[in-house]
C-alpha cells in the first residue's frame, strides 16, 4: 500500500520530486545558545504527480472498500453495446456512479430499470484517466421483493402491454380432439396423471408426447422448443403444457419470456397445467385456458364419454322441443288466418290461380318446345350449309378429283406411248426397207469414184484403167476398171 503524503515522519523517498531531483530542504534546526529556546526546522516539501496521487487514492479506496453493500435508487440506467450496464445509485442527498459488467448482469433474474430501489453488493473502483470513482456491482437484489418476483412482475407488465393476456385472443378448445399434445417431463408424475385421466375419459385418444426438462438452467428454451415441435405435428388439435408443483424457483422455467412467446405462437389452443391451484405463472396468463393441476388440464381437454353423450341427448331434446314449439306456433297462426272472413274464398281463388298457372306453364312448355324445334331445324340447316364450305369436305372432293385425273392421265400416257411405239415400229420398218444397207445386204454394191465424192451410176463414164471404190454391206475395196460395157 502506498503511503499517504500526510505522515508526520518524512521518508527518504519523500525527498525526491517528479524527476528524481532532490527537493530543496529548509535550513536545519537552529540551535540556540546554551540555555536558550530550540527553534524547530521547517517540514520537508513533498511534490507528487497527478498520476501518483490518483494511484495512491485508487489503492486506498480499492483496498478499504473491497466488499460493500449499498442501498439506493437506480437512475440514468443504460445498457451499452458492450453488454455492460451503467447507472447511478442515489438517495435523497447523494449519488454514486455504478456499473455491473456483462458477466454478472446475465445472472440477474430481473431487469434493472430507473426508479427501482435495490441493494447492491460490490467494490469501489477508480478510473484514473478522469479521476472518478464508481461502484462496481457484482450482485443486485430488489429492496423489499425477491429478484424472481420483480422479474415476474416486469415480464407480466411487458406481455400485458403487448396484448398477450387479452381474452379476445383466447381460443376455444375442440369438442373431440383427434390428437392431444403433451409437453412435460417424461419422468414426472404429471405425465402419468394426465395419461391415466385421458385413458379413463377418452380411451381411443391419440397422444403426442414432446418430452422436455421442466426446471433448471436452460429448461425454458427446451420447453419452448418442445412446444414448437408438437405444434408442427399434423392433426394435433390441442396442447397441454404441464408439470407438478414446486417452489417459485422450480416453476421459474414457465415464467420465462421464451415459453410465453412459444405459447402465444402455437397454431392450436394451449392449456397450462403448471403447479398446484395456488401457483400462478406467466404461462397461465398467456395460455388459452389455465388448469389448477396437470390432472385438471387432462379433465378439461376431454369430457367423460357419458357426460358427452348426455350433453348430446340434452341438446337433441332442446332441439326437438324448440321445433315442436315453433310448429305449434305456426299451426296456430295458420288456423287464425283461415278463420278470418277474407280468407273464406281464398282457397277457391288459389285453386283457380293454380289452374291458370298450370295452363300457362303448359303453354310455356309447348311454346318453348316449338321454339327449340325451330331453332334445332335452323341449326341443322346452317350446319349443313356450313359443311359445304368446310375445307375438309372440299379438300376431300379435290383429292378425289385429283386421283381420278391422275388415273386418266396415266391411261392417256400409256395409250400415247403405245401408239407412238406402233408408229415408231412402222416407220422403222419403212426406213429399214428404204435403207441402202438393206439393198447392199441383198448382194448389191455401191461404186464411187476415187475421191468417194460421186456415185457412179453409168458405166459409160468410166474408162479402162480408172480407179474406183466399191462399198459392200460389210466393208469396201478399191478396184481398177479393165473393161467397160455399155448397156
């Protein structure tokens, strides 16, 4: 611990200043002559830096006030984004700044807010940079109420302001639920009690159990999760969330905001059967119906079979009585109307009107029948006229004509080819007869001059020794005239 600079005895270290320089000392004690008074020397001056003074104050305060309990009212409360909670603790005459760090804040069961009187346990801390001191709180508890009770009232007020407790949002229970969801501990007596009651009252009930822890750290999150899971099961018509009795701490999971939100968000009605009849939780306020105990919740969800049948019988009797009374009132009114003087000729007039209506109906049916017949005939004529212009029919006729013309064209082409072939044969025969080759084939020959430019038809044009060329049916040869004979 640093020694305060107000001690009577100066130390050796106190003779140095900020930079290690020796502080100037006053003159030593002046000694008087023998027998005279002794004059004391002046005290040595000690100079400290601001940091040294702050450190000395800090050490003194933090050592002396390590664990203090302080009572006061919270004001200027604010939660910083770091998660630390800063506030001022005050009474009628004084105030002190205070802080509760994030690690300690999360263990509080209630929310600190302005105007709340609390008892804080903590220690004094000094912020050297600004020379300020504050109370570093490690624990807070409301003054006059327990922290759980304060947290209960705060959440109740918050949810009530949001309308989660309004009767208008409460849903009616189904008369005969197909499936009943149970959210509770799998090992608790509450589950056995509810199953026993449901089996006795509704033996063929289909139960969907979503097991969860119902007390302890993290139980609220598990209950909320179990509610969400069972709410997603198809054809679940109602859910019971329940547990047996216990202390406020044991039942605290059902006072958590997560459970309240899960009950409010449930797609089907929820019955709260938490604790005993004297226990009240936030879940009771949010649920669509509160039951005093888990067994009472099971009794509320389904009636006994004989009670249900009796209720149906009573409803049937009430319906029969109501219908009988209404029929009697109508009959009495009819008799009263029939007894009036103006009603005496009404049946006859009604009969005539009925006959007239029948005749009109017959005429109407006849007229409608004739009109329909005319329209049917006209429709048939129009349909036939339309069929004439139907491209499908025209295409069929054109296709038939094309087939016929194709056959005719093919026959004409064959006849033309036959005639041409006959004529070609005749002309070929004639040409064959007129062909010089045919004449040569019969043994004749053609004689040419030497140049094969002129056919020699008269022997008188030749002289002995002339060269001639002779053409036969097959080949030709050259010859020399040796003798010329004139005819």
